[in-house]
């Protein structure tokens, strides 16, 4: 009995020691909403919270990875300084994007926005078949299904022509298919590496399991690139869910910047330096490539999104399948709405992550009360991610408007500044809204109370999602 009492006292002291220490540690360099969620968990479940915090508490890489990223800066700087730079296309925004992602505004020609899933895959395969020197792919998911086999076969044909083909796939995003995909590409003679592999048996050199490379890019001969939301996987790879995407195919110097992003990521996983991509002679319309992620030390995509919303004068349109804004984004949206800016958010009615869906829905009442219009895309999962501001700036890429893309994921964005190119993106957004149902605030408030409670509980943990 005495031993039991002593054990209980020791456990109580451990719990309170954890609480007191975490009150000091958790708020350091952390958004307030994330700190609140962590402290709430620590207060009720201190020991499990400590274990979880050790696993996913800090959105940063180990020292060896940070050193390797610094070494790869040579690749990125060399490409950045070689890019032809037009006159400032969007003062303030272009400078911010350069500060955040290291690449200045440059040029893009031959822009094509592809929302047809199969057409974009066929276009990529055709470009790989036309490759003369290199074909480099980086994607979150690369499956060994019909789509993956089609792309792998094209890469294999390229290798047999003497083209330098390489593939980088995220270790967690591609985990259900990784072994088979690696074998498929190896059979085609295509080098493939896993990005951010999770090694549970060592705590010294491994990166956190939830820090992922979420980029989806392809670069052919350093002269053309694909940037967007589409993975290398069948459109209906999730049972009962069909994905709709948007991919930008772009040529010119912007493609060379994307090539530098791939080269940097390849170096991070292999320490192998790739030769610089040839710089196209013609610049084309003004555009800019902005990578972001934990390697950069700041939530780059979030900073960009907030700045764009604050810069808006008449219209903000944001398309994102996962919408869990932080306080900075919410404040920017509210301020813009109060300034009279028309704001349209397009989300997906069809979802693939139930907890994220609940957390996302918890923001709808607040947003609509500000005057924000929310459109829910019907029938398919709208997996595309893009933004337009006043019809003069457009952004398409891999980043969602959620804390995961802001803080935990490596993402890439292509900024468009040329009016005709932005108009093409705006037309895609109009099509998305035409296939959506607009939420009505009064009707939304009549949803069952139990659903509202579930949404609010999910919101409490949303900074941890």
C-alpha cells in the first residue's frame, strides 16, 4: 500500500513537472493557435502529450539536414542569379516571394493550364518521350497502377535513349505503393529515391515523420516544367472518390527555376550534385517560382497568402480542398472583407479526410459572417490548389490553405503576373464555382447540434493535424 502511494505521488509529480516545463517550451516560436492546442493536450494528458511532442512537436529538421540544405543553396543561388529578370511585375509581392523562396520574378512562356486529369498525364508522357537530355519528376504519390505504369514506361524509354531520368517520391505519401513503384522504376532502369524516409530505429538522424515533401513537379530538359496538384496515380485511386486537379505546364526561365528546386531536393536525399539546367534565351511573360517548407525556416506559403489577401483591392478567389486557416489568414480575410473586397472560397463537398473535413467546417460560420462566399464543389474531390487576386496575380501549386502546408510540408507555388495568363486561371476558378453549391449562412446554422460540436472539437486539434 505504501509503495502504491509513493508510485502515485511520483506519477503526480512527473505530470506536473511536464505541465510546468511545457508551459515554457511550447509557446516558443510557435503560432498561438498551435500553442493553445498543445497546452490543452498537455494539461489533460501530460505524459501522452510529451511522447507525441517528442515525435511531432517541432516542425524542423535535424542538424544534418539543415546543413545539407545550406550546402544545396549553391544550386539554388546559381539558378536564381542566372534568371532573366523583367521589370517588377507586382511590387511588394514579387520581392516577398523572392525573399521567402530565393527565386526572383522571371519569365514563362507557353503556359497551359490543364484540368483534364488524363490529358495532363498524356501531355507529361509525350514530353518525356520528346526529352533529349533529362526528365526529372518529384511527386508526393507515385503509384504502380495504370497511370504510374504509363509514366514509368515513358521514363524507361527515355533512359534507353540516353536521357537522364530521375524520380523522387515522398516516402509517406507513396508508402502504400513504394516497394512496387521502386521495383517498377528499377525494372525500367530509372533511378528513384524516397524523400524523407522514416527510420524509426534511430532518433539521431531521422527527420520527423510528419514533415513531408508534398511538391508535384516534373522538369523536361530544364526547358519546360509541370507544377500543380496532380500526383502520379489513377484519378479514382481512393475507393468511391474521383479527383479533379489543375496543372500548369510552363516553358522558359521559370522551368529552369523549377529544375533548381528539383536539384536541391535531390541533393538533400542523395548528396549528388546535378548539372545546372540550361537557361532559355527568351523570358516570356513575367512569372515566379516560390518553394516553401520547413527547410526555409518560415511558413513561406502562409506569408505569401496573407500578403496577397492584404494586397487585394476588389477580388480574392481561393480554391483549396483542405481549408484550415491560421489566425493570420483569418484576420487577413476579415480585413479584406471589411474593406469591401469580394472573397470567394471554393472547397470540396467530397472529402477524403474526415477529421480535416470537420475542422474545416468549423470555420464556415465565422467566414460567412465576415461576408466571405463559400462554394462547395459537387460530385468529385476538388484537389486543385490555386489563388487569384484582382485578376492581376495568380498562384497555382501544391500548397493547401491549411497549417500542414504552411508549416510541415515542402510545397511549390508558381506565381503568374501576366494578365492573359491570370485570366486563364480566373476562368478555371469560374468553372469550379459553376460546379459548386454556394452555402447559405442561415441554412448552415440549422445543421444538427451534434455536428457543430464535432466540428468545434476537431477545430481544437486542427493545429496538430
